[in-house]
C-alpha cells in the first residue's frame, strides 16, 4: 500500500478517517472504535487538554495499561504539538519520579490502579509533588479514586467542550513532521536508561516499511499482547497497522489463553510476539482447540520462526531494531523462504542506511565478519536533555552507534549476534553468546538457552549457560556439553552449564532475557559447583 501523505500523527489520523471512516480501528475488550469514532474521541480529549493549558512542546506523561484511552491520549497530546512521555506501568516510586523529573513533565494522565499496582500510593510516597516534581502542574486521574489535588478524567473532557474545533485545527497544523512526538525510555532501571526522542515523521515513514514487509492491507487485524508504553507496541505495531488502514486488537493484560481466544474471535490476521509468548503459546492446552486459521503474519524472533509456522502463521516477519531507531531498522519479508527468515534479520528498511564496522578502527569489516552495527536515517535525533549521551551515540556524520554486534553476508543480509558489552572474552578470544545459544538450541531436547560470560581468574571469563529442556525431556548437562564439543569450536563450549526451569530465566520489563541478572545467578552457582572442563 502506498505511503500515506501525512507525516504527523494527527494528520495520519485524519487521512485514515477520511479513507476508512467506518472501518474498525481499535478493539479492546468490549470497546470498539471505528477510525471516525476514534478521531472524535481524540479531538474531544485534545480540547480538554488545551483548556488545561497544554501547548506545543509541553510534556504529558501517560501511566495506564492497554486500554482505548492510552491511544486516545497518545493522539490527543501529539495533536496539540505536545510530547507524550510513555510511562512504564511496572515502575516503582523512584523510577516514576526519575522519569517525571528527567522529562520535565507538566501533566500526568494516569489510572488510579492497574493489575494490582496502586499508583496513587506510589505518588503519595513521593511526598509534596510540587517540590519533588516542580514542573508538574496537573494530575489527571481515570478511575474510582481521585485525590484532592487531581482532576477527574471525565471533568477534563467536560472542560474542553467550549474549545472551538478551529483551535484544535490550528494547533494540529502547526505541528512539524520533525517535531518530537514521543519520549520513550529504554529498557532497564530509569536511573541508567535514557529518554529517547522520536519524531512524527520517523514513526510514520519507518513503520510503513515494516507493514509493507508484512504485506498489510486495510483488511488486516493485528493483535498486540505487549504493553503500549514499549516502542514495540506504540511505534512498531501501531504505525505499521495504521499506515495501512488496518485494525488493532489490544489485550488489556497479557494472558496466553485470552490471546488465543482473541485471535479466533476477532479473526486476527497478525500478532506481535516475544520469545516467552511463543513458548507459552506452544505449550498452552488451548492451542489445538482454537481456530487460528486467520493468523498469517506478525513479528517474532528469527530462532522461533519455524515454531510459529508449526503453530500456524507462516508469514511471520523477523528483524533487528531498537527503541532509538523506531522499533525495527532491518527486516525480512514475510513471504521470503523460512530458511532465510530463520538465519537472518533481513535488509534495511526504506530510508535506513546500515554498515558494520570495527569499533576500534572505525573501518568497515568484510562480509562474514562480526562488527558493530551503525544506522543512519530513521534514527533518534538524540536523548532528551542529555547532550553528552547523544554525542556518544551519534557521530558527526549522523551514524547512530548501536553497541550491537552483527554480521553482514555477501547478499547484505544482517545476522544479529548480541550486545558488544555481552561479548565473552575467554582466554583472549571473543565469543558471541548468540552463537553458543544457537548451538545449544540445535539439540533436540533444548527449549531455551541463555549464555553469558562469568568471571574466571585464569581466563578472564568463561562461557556459562542456563538451559531449559523441553517438557517431558530428560537430558544430563554432560550430554549437552558433549553436543557442543561435537558441533562447535572448543572456545564456544560452555565450561559451566546449569539446567533451570522456564520461570528461572530472568526477564526485563519488556520480556527480554535480562543478561545481567542471568550472569549474577550463574556466577553464584558456579562458585558452589565443580567446574566443567571441555
């Protein structure tokens, strides 16, 4: 489908409402909104925010789960030229406080609670918000419990009824495609993470390319089980679908059984997945009782594309990306051979340049050689109020230094190998954890493998692994070590291997393996057990 004409969120919303007005855009539980209905609710909230004093460049933080109001607020805020700060619903007091202060948030739009998290208690724990967050002027709460210093969400809507449409039109027209639309925090604790600036243009243009690789049309219905505050959802999925006039189906909270039920009930043609979601789907008792015949595409990890094909969807797309570069920068085509999608992340999307360099010399590395992935084009203009980190990440020629290890083949296809800081240096040799994980995953009884380096006095680091075996399988660690000896170079063979359950694998708040905690766990176990010597 041709790239839409609009390059701002509100402009895209208007364009899609004009083209597909009555077509369903959003389904969350029992709530269904067409493109025209969604636009109407966005405009109503934008008027309320304008009456509250929100103007271009203001930061509005959003703290709520996967519900229709999340997306309505997203487009209402950005319609005014303000910037949406996406707040992680799992954050604790110090993390939320850090985000509000670091982004100079002036309005916090939130629910009172979500999935057992009492956010009003969290705010109370901060003390005097006027002192702790001096830029925070307004607190707007959706829910049953409204503190005395807050405005009820419904009152915010009512307060905007006197604002003329022409005022919102003028604010919307003043938005530039290269204005910042989002401030999204990278994974990790917020004391170490960065507020990433993403523009209207980048979200729309880059994600249209993502949708093209999934061959999306206005007939597609994409299920999003992941949290909206993450770029995987509010950038990658949202604009891949919206630029093609498709429909979004959100899970209010992630549940594997509900995900399967929604795919069947809503006739979803696509779904975004993470490794733990794929594993849960494969093992769920409802997998073979639900009608999943509508499901053909979505996004998954390269190593899981075969499993997804066995579940049903044979056009799952694989890729490589990060928050700073609009979700995905490199992608495969969903209709390319499974063997290709299994081995590679694909090629750069339109508008993206990529190269792989030796980080010490800055020179390009030959095909087949590991180096640092650099991206240019659809990449963040920088980190908010952090010029030092921006200079560290973006060089004078505009290349974004990802800190990730990749290998390009002769055809220009990228294979992702992990983070440079995760490279294991053992006995003077660099080992990619991804390479060792691939060797372990080739064993027929292995369901998941996590490989890290742990300190060792003789070799600086040794290769260590935690392994989850498939349900019903029985395998001894020594047999897995022997498998690695037969199929990999000696320096890739784990010197320490621990069998664990799936629940033992530490995850980040975005569902990725937390390599730091895995390293700590394996280091502790290594001290207490005999060392394996290949």
